């Protein structure tokens, strides 16, 4: 029986990838900044320091890094959806939210950001 929800946040993960559909964007990697929030239920084993009872955020982060840095994406929506799918792979995840910023995507703007979330 879950005692509470744990909330993992991965903040300001800075990666480079091919993102966009303009020719220049397809030939040159760009920076993206990723923020992830993942909720999962915890039980008493967490308070007993049982590693196997916790969600492995390092594995999730490694999978996100590999997918983003090795991928090519036309749309920011696709990239965000893919990262959200990676975050939801563990069946214990009850909620996940992913926001990705594409810095300097628009003139006179710091960034363009897109957010998707999923609830189980």
C-alpha cells in the first residue's frame, strides 16, 4: 500500500540535437533545455533505504540523453512526446510532465517551450 507520492524533478538538462525543419536546423545541432517531473507511489521500503523500491532516475536520464542526442526531430512536439514516453516506461509512474525549451528559436525571444503531461 503506498504511503505517499515521490516526486522526481530533473531540472535544466541541457542537450544538443537536430531539431527543426528548416535546412539550417536539419544540418546543425541546437541546444534544448529539458525539465522533467515524475510522480510515483512509495511504500515503507523507501524509508528502510531499499534501493529496489525507488524509481531509478539515473536510468531515465541516461535514456533521455541517448534518445535526444542521437535523434533528429522536425517538430518540438515530437521530441517532447518521445521524452514523455521514456519517462512513463516504468509501470509505477502515475504522472509525468516534460517541458522542453528551444533557446533562441524566435527572434527577440529567449526560447520557445512546449509541455506535455500524462496521468495514469
